[in-house]
C-alpha cells in the first residue's frame, strides 16, 4: 500500500503545482487522488464503517457549502451562482474527493484547519509575488497541506493533531 500513498503524494504535488500556476486543476487528477486516498482506508475498515464516515463527511461538506450559498443569498438579496465567482468547481470536487480519504473527525479537523490556513498562505503568496492573480488557490493550498500530512505519516511521524495524546489533552482540558 505504500506505493499507493506515494502515488497520492505525486498527484497532490501536481495539484499544488497546477493550482498555484494556473488557478485551475485538471479533472483527471481527482479520480487518481480518490483512489490514492480511499484504497488504503478501505483496506483497514469494514465497508459499512467506511460508507458511514464518507456519508458523514459529505453531509458536513454539504452543510458548509449550503451555508456559504445561504450567506451569499442573504448578503446579495438575490440568487447568484457562487461557483467560479467565489469558489471554483475544482475546489468543490477536490473537497468531495477528500471526504473519501478521511475519518469523520480527521476530515473536519483537516478541512477547517486547512481552510483557516489558506488565508495566511494566500497573503504570503501575494506578498512574495505581487503580480499573482487575486484568486485564492484553495485546492492547491489544501493539497500542499495534505501533502505534508501524508508525508509525515509515511515517515512515521503523524501530525501532532492526530495523535491520541493531543486529543486526550484537549478533551481533558489539562
């Protein structure tokens, strides 16, 4: 299974490269990434657990996207299509692919922390390259973030946020 994870790292690297350069990603990376993220998970979980977690992740994602649409509807007092104006279709599809490869707790942690990190990453990008396009390469930033998570996991150093001791510390309020 290590070769699948290495292939997933390669795909994530290509998504980062494309989104930072072109502000879009090619659609064929998404099925390859879905295989690279979902296959190792299917190997370790019963099918009903995996289906339940993916369903939960997709519902969580739908609530976030629905909330964003509702916010834009209320703010503009008219329906506008936010896809391609505020968020790219590639970003939404990338989020859906991510839902396949994470447990529910890790998906929520990854998505929320990754989206929060997109803002400072974008500000740093604009600061370093002032001529950059004024759109946030969300899929690229999240792919870079996931690349770091996966690389650390492959190296035997899971991200600190995923270790039980950190979770126990947070839950115990020590």
